[in-house]
C-alpha cells in the first residue's frame, strides 16, 4: 500500500499530468522527499525553508495539516493527502 497524493491542476506539469500519485513516508516531510525523487521540482512548490508554503493548503484525510503538526504531521499507508493552492481575488 501507499499514500495517495492528489495533485492540483497547476502542479500536474511535475507529475506528467497525473491527477494523483503515490508516495511513502512517515511524515509529510518524508513523503514530499519521496515524491521529489520521482517528480523533480514538486517539493519546491510545496515547501519553503522547511515549512509549508504560505499559499499552499495540504489536507490529510480532509483535515488541514496546519491544525495538526504541519510538515511534521504523521502519515501512514492508505492515507490521502490533498494539495490545494490557496485562491484569492475576485472583482468588486
């Protein structure tokens, strides 16, 4: 088994267009390192200075990891990690 990582459209250039990829690790940090080995450049879009980028939202089984342990959140086989870029803007 593995951890499913759902990739937003804007980052699919790093995954050859895949909507979801599989990875392994015991924390989000190690999962992102594992993904980087197969999808070069992806980690840099998610992590800055050892922390999640400010405008990237990451959910573990539908729970925002910022309310857990952030990048040090524990993950396990069969978990689902969803990456969503923050959306802002609009018109008046």
